[in-house]
């Protein structure tokens, strides 16, 4: 309980503030504890990383299937011979990126110490690769986890989970 004039701690039933002398009228309220930016957004951020990773995984699987069925040698597509291996490699890279996104989301959910760094690196990459959804997730990730206070808050959450 605090004085609404100077912020001094008040005792229940106290009629005057011991510091500024202001008369306390009505009940003395306790200010609510505000959650930090990281704590308030971490769960939603992890869900976004799971969602964008699932989308990329589906895209990678579909691309790999197309590359190895429709563009296979002897297929009716009549595509150049370099297209099949190129699309297969691109599909594998997309699947690898989605695996990293899933692990980043899992790390955020479980407040792993390495997850913040991984998510910030992936956020920078998806800014330019997955336009416009990846750009939105990347900007949101950087807004939540990039400031210096966010690093300290995330480390405090990691330490609290470990304890």
C-alpha cells in the first residue's frame, strides 16, 4: 500500500502519510505488478514461430514432391535437367529452416538460454525471405526480444525457470 501523493509505503489503517502528511481518504490501494514486454509476449511469439515453421515445412515438402515427381527424368513436364536438383536443394534448405524455427519456438516456450539468440537470427532472416508474414513475425520478434531490457528480462525468466 502506497501514498497517492508521494509513493511512501503505508500501513493498513494509517490515516496520514508519515512522509508528506497527506490525509488518506478511502482505501489504500496496492499498485498492480506490470509484466514486462518479454514475459507478456513470449508465449504468443513462440506460437508465431511454430505457425510460420509449419507453413514453411508444408511448403518444403510440397516443393520436394514436385521436384521429384513432376520434374523427374522421363516426366511429362519437359523441364530443364538442372531444375530438379535445384528445387530439391531449395526444398531441403526450407525444411532445415523450418526445423530451426520449430526448435526456436520450443526453446522460447521452455525458456531455454539459447532460444533468444536463435530466434533473433531467424527473425532477421525471415524479414526478407517470407514476405509479408515472415516480415511481420520478424519485426514482432525484434520488438519483443531486441532491446537491452529484454535481454535482462529474458535472462531473469531463464534463471527463474532453472531455480
